[in-house]
C-alpha cells in the first residue's frame, strides 16, 4: 500500500537540531529505515516539513514510519493513501462504475 506521509515539525525543534548538528544525521537515519520512494523537504505552514511517498505492506507499519518523526522532532504527522499513475489506471474501471452508479446524484442536487 502506497502512502503519503507529511511530517511538519515546530521551529524550535528544528532550530535545536540544526544548532546541535543532528538534523541531517537524524533525517538520513529516518530515511534509511523507512526507504521512501521519494522524499522532498520544504516549508509548510511556517514549519520545516518532509513529504515522503512510501510503500508499506500493511497498516502495522504505520508506527515504524511515523514514530521517528514524532520522537526526533515532535512532529505533526499526517498519513494518507496515495496512488501512482499505474494505480490510477488500474482503478479506472472502478471509477467508471462509480460514475455510472452515483454520477447522476451530484448533478441532480445542483
């Protein structure tokens, strides 16, 4: 199951990790453990934020990918299911079924 993980951490926690020299080593350690398909870093909502795409086998792996961010940076972590282009193409027939069954309801309400 592919997931999108967003980890935003408070400015104070990030500043502390930068000042003590641990931020790079800690982030690299987390990435080495969770092995994301892709990882991007930017600001979001005024906080340092990591955006990761990961492939996990089942929901029991959620703590494995989330807890390091909570513990190392006091981060706010969000996890959402995600699809790549191949997943979306595979879902096409089910989307079409939903359109046939429910598509008329939204247009009838307007």
